[in-house]
């Protein structure tokens, strides 16, 4: 149907011919690249001043704020952190208080026992047994 060996021999001949040619750029190309590199280096000027290690850098905060998405994202992160702290310190009435559970104390006897409330029933969903 097809002669695969003939096609392979043709490819091998092309590869052998390509291996004989040295893979070096021309002198004109190298001169142009080096001239462009020298022009870019001369435009850079002096290197940036860096702070000695161990000193606090404002740049670290700038990198952190940039990494999380800017000041709006930083504000959202701060708001969520404060809301979590507030809910953790003073949980809503329908959530169990972790301090009361750890130390088995209750602020009053009027409060429903949290262990008697089935969360599925409280949410109004049917319990699958």
C-alpha cells in the first residue's frame, strides 16, 4: 500500500544534511543583538537601592496587598476577619456557645438546651432515618 521505508530513508537523508550545517547565528545578527543589549543596559542607569537585610520594608506590605488582590480585597479580608471574631466571641442565640460547652456552664436555665435541638428539625427539613 505504501512504502514506509522509502519515506524514512528520505527523512534520514534530510536530517543528515541538516546536521552538517552548523547551528550558529550570523555575525550580523549577533552584532545587532549585542548593540540592542548595550542600548538597553545604558538606559537602565543605576541599580535600585535595596535595604539591608533584617530591616522592615514597606515593600513587603505592598507585595502582600498586591498578592491578595489590592486594597478592596484587603478591606474585605479585614471585614470578614472582624465578623468572624465577633461571631466567635458573642455567638448568635441559635448557635451553641463554645465556652459554655467546654466548661459545662449555662448563663440561665431559661435558655434551651442546645443538645436537645435537632438541627435538621430546626431548619424544617425532613429527617431521613
